[in-house]
C-alpha cells in the first residue's frame, strides 16, 4: 500500500514524499530555505511548503538576527500560525483532490 499524502516537520520525510511523488506538506523555516525546498519542476506539483510571509532574512545559515537567546523558536517558524497553515492546506489543489472538496 502507498500513502495518499505526507506531512512533515523534518526534512527527511519531505524529501522521501517528494521523490515518491506523494503529495507532501512541509512547514519550513528560513535558515537554509534554498538548500532544501527547491526541487525540479516535475516534483513541485506535489509539494506544498508553508513558510513565513516575511522572507527578508531567509537563508541566514541559522545566524538569525531576530532570535532571542532564551531558547524560543526561530521567528521564521514561530510566525507561522496554525490558522495560516490550515488555510494554505485547505486551498491547495492537491488536498482538494484528496478529500474531494469542490
């Protein structure tokens, strides 16, 4: 049996889902965004990346100018709300196909 969809908070499942051509949802940060979120076009149709709207500091190499020293999450992750993630998922055409929303 094969999965109909995959979701991920770590990169490895995202890569596997994309390579197996399974619709994949990934909530991603900005530290190394360009190094792991850009696939050849034939794979992008099955990948939904959810990220912060403010990408001005993306690809910082985890040398975040906005990070507080108190072990709080990186702002590029903590700024993604549950509501924004759900909204992105609901309007994603692949999700509509999977759950037959019209």
